[in-house]
C-alpha cells in the first residue's frame, strides 16, 4: 500500500529562511528520499507552489458549482487522495478538476514547483 505524506507548514514562517536554511532543508529531503529508496519505498513527490496560487472547484449534487481562489475547504472536509496531471494551462487543470466524479466536496488545484 502506498501512502501520500502531505507536508503542511506555515508559509509565513519560511519567508525569513536564509539560502543556507533552504539548502539544509533540501539536503535533508534528499537524505530522507535516499533512505526511502534504500528501504524499497519507491518514493515520488513534488513541492507545491504557495497556497495563494491554489484554486478550488466546489461540487453540489455531482455538479461543479463554484471556483474560488485558495484551498479554503470546510473543516469538515478531509483530503482523500490526489492526482497529478500535466496540463497546458490553469484553465485546463480547472476543467479537468470539474470533470472528477465527485458527489460533494471540493478539489484543490495547485501548480507544482518545477525544480
């Protein structure tokens, strides 16, 4: 069984990080990834653009009803999984999000940082 590890943090706290802090963080992630490889865990992942770049498509009764800025999900909603798709534009990504077979809830669409 595979697991997705969603890394949450306070973006405001990272704004004051120095280049050395970022380099140490990247090296720590690289070391963690190497350990996961060595243990046969087949890791894959990406960092996400800041939350300000996110869009949310809301559904009601199987129909997309509203697209808003940000991941402002109701506290009663929980993350249940994710897809990574390669799109030509944000509009295409939002179009695909609106096509997901959702009964209710929301889909957060956020660009991936390309390193």
